[in-house]
């Protein structure tokens, strides 16, 4: 009986080991375009559900923004305040990539509700955006760090921004990390370093403010 019990435990352990999940960090070009391009997320605002933490360093100054997506409801927290946006009650125009939505902003301790028509994405809201900086072919997968890393030293985008040190990471067909440095022709003396972490898939909750 003891031998049978030990054998059963060993077989169970082998089966569990064989069925253990192995994280997949690699994606195909089509997946990269889908997961890591800002514009591809816009039509899906009503079904997105995750949290983005965006840390930006400019010189010796640090900024942090946290954006939470909860099925069309958005909470964005920045150093200068909090905004709420509701896309689920609005609509999206794919031709000019604009939204109709409701927004909540705090003014002198009071929450004010406004309706917006044919508006672009508010600047305070951060979405995964490495797709427009670098294409899939401009990145190389590093099997040791599991990052897709920029091949060239830098890339000038639209003659306004120069990007370098771009890194993107995926886990099981979800973008989880983006970082990059950039200089702008408007402020060439400043180097912007951005680290964006995308987490809490499927578990993000946004509580909208009570507006009288």
C-alpha cells in the first residue's frame, strides 16, 4: 500500500510538472502590430481592462502617471490631479479617430461633468505606444532579457523626435513593458526617459466620482 501511494505521488508530480505553464515572451509581426500600436487600441476602448504606470524622467525631474482602463471607464492619476473619462457611453469614429465621451474633472474640490464630441484621446491617458515608434523589423529579440530591443542606435521620427534605447516586452501575447529615450527638436537640450509598465489585465476597477 505504501509503495502504491508513493508511486501515485510521483506520477502526479510528473504530470503537474509537465502541465506547468511556461511564459511565452515572443510574438509574431502581426501580434506586435496588434498589441503594441497605439491606434489599434482605440476602437477597443469599450473592452480594454488593464493598468498602465508611466514614469517619465526629464533631466533631474521625475513624473509619474497611472492610467486604469475598466471596460470603457478610465481613471488617470497624475501629479497635478485626477481625471475620469467614460467611453462606454460614447462612440468612436474610425475615419478621423475621435471619440464622443463624458469626462469628470475636479475644480476647487467639486467634480464637474462635461460631454465631449469628436475629441481625440486626452493627453493624460497613456496607452502602449511603441508601435508607432519602431516597427517589428526594427527590433531584435534578446533571449536572455526577453526584451525586444532597438537594432539601430536611434531613429528620427517625423523630424521632430529622435528615439533611442527602445525596449518592449510581451508575456503570453500581452504587452507588459515599454521603455525608451527621446529628444525633441523643440527641447533638444532635454532627454526624456519613459518607462511604461502594463499590468492587472482583467482585474482593473475604476470607481467614477459622484457628480451632483
